[in-house]
C-alpha cells in the first residue's frame, strides 16, 4: 500500500460512522447549515486565523452543531477532544491552486495544502462531506451506496474463492500424480491476486463504513480464511530460487505490483516465480517441494515441514518414501512418520472426493 492510500485510510477511519466526530458532522448535515472543521491548532493554522472567538471546551456533537450555525470555521485540537475556536475566518495563500468553486471548499483545500492538517468541509446545498489533507481530496460517499458496492464485491469474492478452491483441489491431485505444469501454478496465483485486489477494495469500504461495516468485515474474514498461508506455501513449493532469492511474501508483493493488463498474461506471473518470460514456459513440468501438502497435516509443525522438505528431493520423493525412511530424518519420530504417511493418504482421498 502506498503512502497516500495509507493516509486516506487514516482519515476515513477518523470520520467513520460510530466516531464522535462523525456524529457531529451528521448533525450538521441533517440541519443543512454547512460547516468547516479544522483538526489541529498548531502555529501553521493560527497564522491563518482571523477573527472568531476562543472557547476551549470539551468536544460535544451538539455544541459542534450549534457553533456551525455561524459562518466561520471551527477549530478543534489534534485529537478532536476539545473545541478551541469558533466563527473563525481563515486566510490561506490565494496562490495555492484549487479545483473548488465554492468559497468554503476553496478555503478548505488551500488550508489543507498549506498546513497539512485535516480540513472537513460540510456542504449545505449538496449535503455532502469533503475531506482535505495535503493533496488529498475525498468526497465521503453515502453509506447505503458503500454497502451496496461492498455486497457486490463480497459476492464476486465468494465466486472467486469457489473457483480457486477447485483449482487448488485439482492441483493437489496433479501433485500426487506428478503432472503439474507452470500453467496451473501461475493461474492459481493470478486468481489469488484478483481476490487480493477485491479484498483491498473491501477493506477500504469497511474503514469508511466504520461501525456500519462489521458484518461485511466478518464476511471478508470468512472468505479469505486460511488462504494466505496456503498461497505462501504454494510459492515456497514452486519458486525458482536459482534465479533470485526472495521470500514468499516478497514474491506476492511483486505480483501485486503488476498492472491489470500484465496480470492477465500468465507468463508475467511465471517470470515473477523465477522462470523465463515466455508463453511456452507455461508448459514446463515442475515438481513441488512439498510445503503445501505437508502444511495440511495437522500434527506437523513448520519446523517439521522444513526439515522434511530439505531432506528429500521434491514432493514425489516424499510421497514415495517409506515410514522407515521418514523416521530416519532428524527430529522426525516414528509416530510423526506414521502421521505423515496417514495424512498423505487422507489428503489424497479428500481431494479426489472433493473433485468428484
């Protein structure tokens, strides 16, 4: 996530439904009086202040509503716990560029750019909230519109997860039969990245919804449950370390940087995995190391999985190993060796059952 998006998330969380500041803003919206709120009272802000009067009282949504009936801006301290000034006229540098037309919003944008403070402009005619900070300008959307868009995104994500689960099941069967090509792995990573981008949009919706977004947050967590770990194991299985030494997380981060057009071409994902960037490369037969399959066996720790993978030449060798051969691996007891063999058989049966 870039710095601008992170800053926008913080701003949206600050004024989200359920926060005290949002209650006051909604009161002003309902009254259709309009208003201008400045969050912060440092020297940069005070240089721009002209007129008004000093209050210095504890923040209260009803007080904000009453004070907004006056034309000037209201200044709060940095954490919005105190109302410091009311009916203030702000005099920002008129040379600062602005795309706004109304006096209140032009002032808000210029003050935000000049001071770096959060400025909240509440329009009396358009009945909307606009947030400004540095070069950020964001119009807060209607809650019902956000919920509608979030629900559509949840439905899309559910369909993607269903298809991805089927692809992972099919991959498991192909791994047992030693038939995996780079195409199947790249296609799974492509679909996971599509899901990650939808989930990222949903997280922004959830932040903007505040207390209204709890149900959508629960749905998102349920859909994405356990998926990140399995995909990291998948990358560990198929990443070609001969080209470059990156962690699984770093590989996924590189994939996230691909444009939408680049993501549609599977050879780009194969390239990130460390293979040649050619379409023909996708037909290359590859053998997993065994992280994903072994990671599904409940009694094995991450340390156990790593030791076993490093002791055998790929998943095929692990599948063909006898219980005695597994028990010869350092720190793998006879009990764990039996657990591995039983777990491998159970996973194969489960995968075949899910596919049928």
